[in-house]
């Protein structure tokens, strides 16, 4: 539906006054000028809107035209509007929420603008190798399909579609504890190793059984998520859930999330969470307090899988992780859903890499939407980069085909950046290929 120029101008004026524009690195004076102009030039106003929306990389106040097919997409944002149309509003809120005012989501995106590219010329880039290897398996690209809960809430095929896309495009996939598909079925659909993300349970005997189950299923590594141990305040999720008129009790015990309740799926609500059920009723071993480094030691001792921590953002914790024998780190703020730190993960990355002293691999996630973002992370010392929402936009929009298209677009953009930068292999990408903005 065409949007009238007056509403467009109003929106641009609003955006010019909003901190979002600054956080997203958009020239606010330029927006203000457009907002107060009387021009009815649809193309100029539309481009400004689209740019603002894409740069912010978050809630679309106004959407670009929707694509009809996955193959029509030019970038990953093209899937967002279609997914929004298809996904029930409460689930959309769960996907898009950050914490408090969602400022850390914008910060994650804006962080990439702190770095510019310094491309080198006259290097033979006719052959590119973007592959990365973890524990004996080589993947075509360093773009990781990060763990993300409840995927059948976005598309009926959920994690199975994602696993098949990860197989088709040859990516590492990490499955969430609160997935709507079991680790066994996901590994079968992926046709290769899938890592398991771990949310600990209040009873250690259950946590241990979950870990053993992932090990038996063939997961080579677990990623223990440590960035939500104190809880999080997800206002956007609650606001969107209030707009949903469907009967939530059909799927969720207890119905829609209540104000002040994060909506986290716990033991009361595991009917659609196969990784949380089916464990032996052993004498409970209840945790005292929330996990500390002692828990990490226990985890390491309880499994032969590699143990990664997900949610490390400081040099100090990275150094401690190495001391405790951790095998790898995700630099992550849970896609802006943990504390509202307003510190981009790409900004935390160099600290973490320094803390590890290069002794263990690091995957950085949070706001990755472009191949250039991935390039900057590799240049700053990451082994790989993780994506969350973009592949769910693909899933919600077009199922497996959409996920495949998102992965293909990001890979194409990344490889183009490698070629243009004169870095035909990942090893060749260094801090010298970027500079502070
Ligand atoms: C809807 C949603 C659900 C998520 N569920 C999990 C989860 O179950 N376990 C986990 O460790 N991280 C989870 N994450 C965090 C992602 O693994 C990842 O850190 C984040 O999405 C990356 O940011 P991006 O969405 O901006 O790409 C979730 C993120 C979103 C958006």
C-alpha cells in the first residue's frame, strides 16, 4: 500500500529526533531536512526510510516493498517484512525483543560502523577459501547458525528446516535447549554434527542427563549460555504478546507471558520442548544459587564434549575461561536480550580475544546482517560469526528455502568483501584490513 508523503515526512522528522538514528549512524540533519521538506519525491523519501530502517536493523516502522520469492531478496532485510507478516504477533515480539528500550539491539548494529575497511589491491583473488574447521568438520563459511529457541513458533518446520538448510549450505548449526525439535532429530536432519546449547536446570542430575544425551546423540560440543543467569526485562515481547488474540493456552501452559515475567520456558511448559523431557527421576541434586566457575568445572568433568561458554563479553572473563579449561567462547549479549549494556559485541570482541591470548577459538554474534560485518569480526580475531534473527526471518518468510537464501546472501557478501580486500583466505584477514572509523 503506498504511504502518503506527509506520513513519510512525519516519520523522518520523528526519526531525526530519535536516538535510534544516531545509534544507527544515520545523518540526523539530513533526515531532519527531508522530514521538513515539502518535496513529494516518493523515491527520495522511500530511500531515506528504507535506509533508516535497514541501518537500524530492528523494528520496521515502515517496511520496504515485500518480496514474493526467496530468490527476489537482495539482502537479509528483505526477509524481515515477509516474516513479520507470516509470524503471529506474540511470536514476532519474542523474536524481535531486546531488553528495556531495546537499545543494545541498536548498539550491536551501530558497533559495526566504528570500523571501516582498508582493502588491499592487486592480489590474486580468483580463488577464495572462506572455510572454517571445528573438531574435524570443515564448513564452507565462518557464518554459524546460532541457537534460537522455539522455531516451530516461526514456521511449522522449525529447526528441521533450519538443519536442512544448514546441510544444503554447509554451515555449523547450534541447537537451543528450548528448541521445538530434539537434538537427535536435528542431527538426523543436518546429516552431520550439531552443537547443543545448554541452559542449566535447577536440578544438576537433570542438567547432567541433558549433557549426556547430547553427547550420545553425537554433538561434538556444548555451548553453556551464561548471559541470562540474572534474568532479563523484555518489554517489547510483552507489549506484542498483548496484541495477540489467539488462545495461547493451546500451546503454552499458563497462557501468554505476564507483565514482569520474561516468558522464559521452564519446566512447567515443556510440552513442545523435547530436549527438556524424558529424563530419569533421580534423587534431585538442587543447585545452590546461580552457576559460578565451579559449575563450569563440573560441566567440563561431566562430559567428553568440548565445552564452550556463550555470553562472555570481557577480557577478565575470557582469561578465567581459559584458566578453567573452557574450549571456546561466544562473544554474545544474546542479541541484545541480556542486560541492556548498550555495548556492541563487535566492540567487546577485541577485549575477549585479548583475554584468551589466542589460545581458544571465539565466535562473535549480535547484529550481523552483512558480509562486511563478518569480515570485521574475523579481522578483530574471531574464528567465526554467529547469526540469529536473520535466518529466522528467512524461515518465517519462506521456510527452508528462505533460510538457505539468507545463508547464501551472507556468504556471497562475505566472499565479495574477502575478494575486494585482497584476502583470499580467512587467515589472511587481519587487523590491518580494518581501521577505526
Ligand atoms: C528469539 C531468540 C531466541 C533465542 N534463543 C536462544 C537460546 O535458546 N539459547 C541461546 O543461547 N541463545 C539464544 N538466542 C541468542 C542467539 O543465539 C544469538 O546470540 C543472537 O540472536 C544473535 O543476535 P542477532 O539475533 O542480532 O543475530 C536467542 C535469540 C533470539 C532472537
